[in-house]
C-alpha cells in the first residue's frame, strides 16, 4: 500500500510536537485528540512513567468524545488486558465503533475477531466486510484477507483450493492481488518455480508480493539464491509495510546479505514493534536494549519491549520479562 498509511499512523500517535503538559491541558480543556495523545504517552512511557491504567483512562475520555484513535486504542487495551481487565467483548465494541469512524486498524482487528469467533459469533462474511473496510482505509492486511476470503482461500492457500482458474484469469487480466494469492499458494505447496512466476509478476505493483518474493531469493527457491536481492526487496517493502521491518532489522543485526549495523537494526525493529505491533521486532529490540547494542543500555526499555513482545504472543518475550521481574531489573 502507500506511504500515506505509515505517515498517517505516525501523525496519529504524535511526533512530540506538544509536550505532555500541553497535551494534558488540551485534554482538560476538552480537546479529544489531546486526550488520546495523553493516553498514548502513558501507554508508551513518553515524558511520564508508563502507566497502563492511566492510559486506559485517557483513551476512554478520548473515545467518549468520539476520537476514533482513542476508541481503537481502548479496544486494543481490552483485547490485550493492558490497564483494564481483558474483555474481548468490550474490545469488539470499541473496535467496531472506531472502524465505523474510519480507523482502518480497528476494522482489521474486528475482522480478525469475526473470523476467529472471538467476542462475537464466528462469521466469515462479517469478517470479509470488516477486512474490506480496512482495505478501503488503505490497510494492506485488510486487502489481503478480503481477497483471500472472497476467492475462497482463507482456510488454505494450497493448490487444492477452489477458484484457482478464476485466480489465473484475474492475474492474466492484470489483477495483482490474484497474482499474489497464486504465488503464495504455490509457495505453500512448495512449487517454487510457479511461486516465483506469480510473485515476480505481482511485485511490480503489490508490495506484499515483493516481501514474499524476497523469501524465495533468500532461500534460493525457484530462483538462484541472492541475499542482496532479498535484502533490497525487503527494504523496499518495509517503507510501505512496516510489518516487514523486523526481517530487515535481523539482517542488519546479523550482517546477513548486508553490512552489519546494530543502529539500523534497532531502527527497523522499532518500526516493526511500535507501529505494526510485531512480536519478533519487539523481542529483538528488547534484546538490544538489554545488551546495549545499537541503543543505549537500558533495563527499563528492555523490560518494556519484552513485555510488548509477550503481549503480542511471543513466548520468549514472556520468559525474559518474567526473568527481569524476578531479578528486580
């Protein structure tokens, strides 16, 4: 998708254009976006001690004033149990509200919950609707899931799928999403020659395809191994889809296909963790803060990012966070 999405997210969460004190004054005066940003600062521990309870309080105030970022953030806090008791039903309430107000991230997670039947009755058609709304708001994940459900590919993208002829026709007619889905299907089925064919076609216009194509170059599947090419494809896709930034960070950290650079590694981990909430990026960023590689050594930051990794489902993050708790770090 476009760079507009990344810019919009950054502007929403703020670039410290205002101090915490100024934002709190704005919130007290009734400015809804100020309340949302105060909540974000408490959540991230920016200029104040990290406090999820206060974060949830200010997100609630923002949402009560119909600030959709506040509603989305509150929905995610109920989804993860941060600052409030975990409640998937309340999470859905706020995610749907935020989605209806134009927040693409909220639409995506509402779609996920409908697809999995979490907090609502499982309903694939409803999931498709919410993924479609997310796509309308330029959320690439929503576009991908909408296309896969519509073409009967959500359960399995393998070659036994129905609709493969429809995909091939659509791809031939220039539908790059169809080309991407075919490429992913052949990749999963380990028919790498055909996977390369379709992903290479889609990569001309579909950023997700470029990232998948990079995996083929990385492993030498369906194409001669070329780690430099793989790196360049991931670097390009990271600019549009920050959920791919963790892989770039790993390459910079390990020097795999690129000169080792821990500072750049930390930068890409930060993008992958903070913006797109990827557990792997959060975990590795926690490691870097713990060891003082590419960032200043800081146990508080290490513990925070281990905790975020744990919240997003990373068992190693949970283990490291627990170890730091027990040792008093």
